[in-house]
């Protein structure tokens, strides 16, 4: 299994952060790293995204949520050859929200695909920092 993750502390309510990370209509407005998104970011929903690091490739993802706490986006290749699960976790502690975003890759082809995939660490760090900036402005 390969993983990438980033986290940040945000001076905003967790509900503000949750609203930002689940608002598909505004993902392309702020510096989320997502250049195209269709669908609804809701429990049981399906979204299709294009990212700044993924070129023109559109990825289909299933969304699962425990509203206000945890959300996962799951996608990958057929037959489980490679599966990516991106988990967004919010923890609220006295006016501060900790946002953690982690993606785990599994499956028989994940090692090979990991070698040819651009380094995603900077994209994850940029994402959590962009959420922080937006939440602190809006909150």
C-alpha cells in the first residue's frame, strides 16, 4: 500500500470547513487543485473530477460521508487492480479545526502506477492550505 497525506489546523468552525470541502459548485473557484467537477459531494453520490496534476484525465469517485466528521472518495481501476481511497477527517477542538486528508492506494497494480504518477504530496499540502485560507476568510 502507498499513501500520501497532509493536515493543517484551521481557525474556523468545523461546519465552515465541511461546507467548503463538500461544495462541488465552488471547487474550481478557489485553489483546490480540482479544475473540473460534476456531481454532488454527498453521501452515496458520485463525482467526476479533473485535477491540475492529472492532465485531461477525468476520474469517477464514489462519495461516502459521516457528515461533519469524515468523508471518503473512492475510485480506481476495474477488478480492484488499483484502488484509491481519499479520506477527509475533521476534528474540532476549541475553535480550531484539524483537517487531515489522506489517500491510500491498494491493489496489484498500485506499485507500478505509483512509479509513473506525479508526486502528489505537494498537491495535498496545497489543498489543505487552500481550504485553511478559504475557511479563515469565510469563518
